[in-house]
C-alpha cells in the first residue's frame, strides 16, 4: 500500500550498522530538496494566509501580519464550497467503492488461475491513466452533452425531462470524480484481495454460512487494508480536485468546489491570503479526517 | 498519468502480478464439498461477476475510445461533432503550433524532472534500506506527506513560496515543482527493489577486492536498474500529465495539459487528441512489452529451475 510503504519496520531492524556518513551523503540532497520545496512552501502558505492587504491598497500586494480573521472570512464566504467539496468527495468515494469492489474481487480472486487474463484486466483498469486526465474528462463532457445520443435517448424514453441537462449539474461532477478516481480504488482493493486466502471462504461455507454472511464476516474484514487505502487514495484527491467541477469541464455555476475557489483566488483575483487560508483549511480537514478514519478502521500502521 | 494516479500505482505495487512473479494460486480443497453445497447454489452469481467485470472495463475505456476516434475527425475549429474521417491530424500534428510547442515543453519538463527526481530518490531509497541513522521516522514522514497532500495545496504552497521570494514563474519553476512530487514515488518504487536485493552479492564483490565504487557500479546498480527504470517511467508519466500543480507554477509557460485546459473553453483542436492517443499507445506498448518480457523470464526460469 502506498500508505504503508514507508512503514516496513522489519527492514529497519535488518539494516546493518554502517558508516552514517555515507547515509547522510545519500540522504542530504533529496531531503534538502523536499524541505526547500515541500516544507517551506507549507510554511509560506501559513504566512501568506495571515497577511493583510497593503496599506497603499494595491491589488495583489500584501504585507506580513497576523490577520487570523482571514480564516473566519474564508469560512463564512466559502462555506458552501467547502461543504460541497467534502460532500462530492464522499459521494464519489462511495460510488467508486461500490463500482470497484466486484471488479477487484473478480480480478484478484476469481481470475487467479489465469495470470495472463489477470494482467490484461489490470492493464485495462489503469489504461485511463495513460490518456490525458483533462481530455478524458472533456470526452465525458461531450458524451453527456445535451446533443449526445445518451441524453437524447434518455429524453426520448422520458427518463429525463425535456429541458434537463446532465453537464453543468452536481450529478455530472460527482460522475466525473467517480470515473476519474475508480482506478485509485480498484488497485489497492485488488492488492488486498489478491492476497486473500480463499480457504477461509471455504471454511465459512463449510460451516453452513450463507454466502452473504461469509462475504460480510470474512471477505470484507480481510480486505479492510485495501478498502482503507482505496478510500484515502480516492477521497484526498477528489476533495481537492477542481477540474471536474470547473465550468469548462463537467461543472456549472453552482458546483464550484474548494479547489476552484483556491484557483480563482490565487490566479485570477490575486487574493493570496484567501487562497492560502482555504488551502490550509483543506489540508487540516483532510489530515483530521484521515487520522480519525485510520484510527476507526484499525489500521494504524499507515504512517 | 497525474500525480494522484501514481499513488494508486504505488498502492498496487508489491502484489505478485506487479512484481512480475506468478500469483499465489490457492487451489480449492476439492474434497469435503457438500453435495448440494454452495457450488451449485449460486449459478447466477457465477455469470454475474464476469459479465459485470467486462461491462465495467468497457465503461472505463469509453473516454479513451472517444478521444482516439475523434483524433481522426475532419474538424475545422472545435472538435465536437463528427465531420468525417481523415488522417491529416496524425500526419500534420504540428499544424496546430500551440499544441506542438506545449507538447515539446511537456517533454522537456518531464525528462529534466525525471532525471533529477530519479537520482535523488534512488539515493534516498538506498540509504533507507541499507543504513541506520537518526531521525529515520521523521524522514519517512517527510517522504510520505507529499503523497498525502492534495495537489492544490502543493501547487498553491509552492506558488506562495515563489511569490514571496520574487521568483518569476516559468519552465524552471514547473521543473522544480514536478521534481518535488516525483521524489516520493521514486523512493517507494526503488525501495521495493533494494529490499529484495541479496546483500550476499555485494559481499561477494567486496570479498573479491572490489572497491566500493566498483561494487556499486558493477553489482548494485545493474541489479537495481529495473526498479530505477520503473521509477523513471512513473516519474515521467506523473510529470507529463500533471495539470493542477503546473497551473499554479507555470506563469506564462504552457504544457500540454495546461494547453488543453485553456483551450477547453473555445474548443480543443483534433491535434491534441492525436498527441494524447499517441502517448497512450506508446505507454500501453511499454506496459504490455514489460508484461510479456516478465512472462518470458518466468518461463525461462521455470525451465532452468
């Protein structure tokens, strides 16, 4: 799992004691790079979020201050977008989980005896990664547009009101988020289910458990690390995404998410403190959710 | 592939299929089946799952097929409605100059960021597995956090830093940003390879009076190479498709995804579909050839062993 990739305690114990000078030499450039271009940016984000407009009143010029009210302003002004981001992200995560579990189960468990087929299906799952993220979202925009065969078909069957749209609605945004993040859910689920020992399932049915009971009490708990990993991998980027919800893609006037607000404040309105405070809010909320979720689901070795 | 997609790939690494080893096959215990047991009861379920899987995979491929088909569209300005089949877009990709120069920038940025990130990340991976040092857990945390931070925060953070330092944004700042988020992925990928390396091979080299440099370049490095190549390909893919972080740190410079984003409001030229389709075909060819060569190696090993 990506989220436990750095956990491996066993390797640490086995690592031989050797000159730490070489270790330092190997680590220093990369770590310095990350400090300079990952940690320092987070600090400058924090500083920027507390800045006050310049006394001269120029647009886009700010002075270092301790204007914590920026956060209050951001939350009251963009409360809708913040809530919407997490709502959309939760929905997309749930749909992606429902979509991916049977898929990952088939690839990881049922297709075990055919490694070639298994690999082929895995390639198909990650295939969307290899075509531009923006172009595949635009493809859905065309496929779901008012003139598209799908929408006109739905209207002909009276499943959709004649004046209704799909693009530009929350439905389209959640659909886009779900589609784009399905592989994030499928891959970790597959990784967990691939290791599932099917003898446990047989033991369950031998003990006259209903297949659904076996699934609920054996399969799900055994694949829990994959579910946790998949949920985090889907939820985090979905909450911060601003491509799907943007008006040129699948969103409309009422679908802006926190990412859209950060982008427009930073790059268009040059309101850096607002963008920075929203980024900090997003980061804090995500870290809090991740921590609680990981505690609850019992896999604490993620970090 | 965007940075987020790299996370998912990293999550699936370490599975037998990804490592190129045959999957553990749990042969069912054939005895002890009850005559009217679950084997018969769920005959519908037996067909439901394969059919669902096939439909799900088709669903995942729909936008790819769309992009590919519309790369052959005889479009004039915007590439939305089908106007007839043509090969012109493929033959004259650079007729749409903006697309072509954006694509060139993406390649330049991708290659540079990949080289830097792969070098730095490989060094860290070797140190993490082979040496003991203090602050180990803080370093692991520092490597993990960029992968758990939303891209919009990474992008806005770097942009705020550049703004504060008065650095003008351009291709250089894009390279700095891409290198930053690629390092962690390189570390995860190469680390898996270093851990599976038998230290006895390097000891043998030292026993035969090889200097540390000789041991590294003639034993360690060749053995790590598949992992390093995988990490480099992943880095390039991440860099090539990144839009969110690029958008914050590019200034007036354009990359291929940024071009698509800007063009989205007035219509994407079909040449963009050509480039995306070509990149897709190359990537799939790379993945499939890797799979085939891994399968061939397994067969060879099975014959020898």
